């Protein structure tokens, strides 16, 4: 199964016994939307609902912090997702939250995971069938392990400011990156991690919500000064939309990409962390030399 599947592919294959369809919609608090209610009102036939808010570390100070492998495995088992499942994720969200679900599944050991290109909006636009209610599947065993090399913490990102070994790429919009727009979280500083590049996650998509082709994805990063031959740390507001960048880079074959899970929710709340405002100040050539 490819990592990005079409609505026609899903319609043709959705009755396969090993295929699991997952609604991974999630919304920002100020969106005024309830993803679970919307799922129950109408979802792709056979889809279960993955509550991303429940897939977080309940003891963490930072919102959306990744859970441990055991908690994640337990939640996947309860959704009927297990070893050997082919999993297709979709969303109906402005933050394209299926990418976060994809990242977590890959991080915690799932082998065969895809995102539905265009999501529920495209499914609706093509007048395809939906169903109501809450789908329950039989529990399946999920073996979890964690690909820790795909994660960075605050201290490693701080050290990277000096070494410039990896390029930090921020998925937030240009105004939040520059610090000219207020942060949505109270008590949060404005700006970005020093030396970061800015590639808003929205640049990964066409107007109809489908992913750009490889050429378009590459151009979005390269026009922002990112050197695609060098490793990347993806960051955003709280670790959600950074996963869009990670998935898009995966589509063009770039795998040396890690997530700073705490992202600006952690960095911006810590007065001890250095911060910059304004547009990105570094280009790829200067990062190679550490200048």
C-alpha cells in the first residue's frame, strides 16, 4: 500500500479484511468544532474514530505530548488496529491532523499506514457514501516499539542552535513565525527558534486539499532556503502540523527528519530559551558552515 491513497483506491479496497479506516480528525480549541460528534454524524463506511486528545501523555505539562508505547498500543487495540492491519487515515480538519496520527503510528511500530489524499472533504465532493453512528471493531493485538531517533527534545534543539547539525523547520504561518501575530496560547512568547526556517504546512497542499506533487513539495522547502540534502527537525505550535511536513518529506523520499514534539508550546513558554522574531535569517549555505 502506498503512503498516500486516493478516494477511488479506498472505495475499491475498503471491504478487504485486513484494511482499517480511521477518522483522525482533530480541531483547535477555537475552531468551535467537535470531531467526535462530526464523526458520528457522518463518516466513511467502516471507519473508527481516533481521539488524538486521548493519545497524549496525561502527566505532561505540554499539550499533545506523545504518550508512551504502552498507552498507545492499548488505544490502538481498542480501535481494532493491530499487527498486520493496513491502516488508512483521513481527517476533515484545517490542521490536517491525519498526519499526526500517521506519524504516531509509524513511530510506534505500525508498518502499513496511509493517508487518504483530500480527506473527507474530497470523499464528500465526489458524493461517496457515508454512514452514521459509532463503529466498534474487535480488539486486536498491537505490538508497540518506539523509533526514538525520530524525536528531539528541548535540550537537543537548544544544542543544535550552536552546532547547526540539523535544520529546524517551523510549520506555523509566517506571521506567528515572525512574531507579528499573537500566539493562541496564553502566556506564550512570540517568535521562533533561532536559526529556524519557515515552511507553513499549508504550502504542502493544492487548493482542493490534496497533496502537491513531488516537484511542488520540493519547491516549497527549497524556496524557504531548506537544503533537502541535510537532516531536518520539524516543529510547529504543539507537534501537530509539523507532522504534515514530515509526511510530505516522506512522500519525496526524505526520511532523515525528526519531530520536536514540544514545539513552540514548550519553547515559547520557557523564558530561558532563546527566541528570534522577524523572517528567517539563515540560508542553507550558512547552515552548512555554521555561520
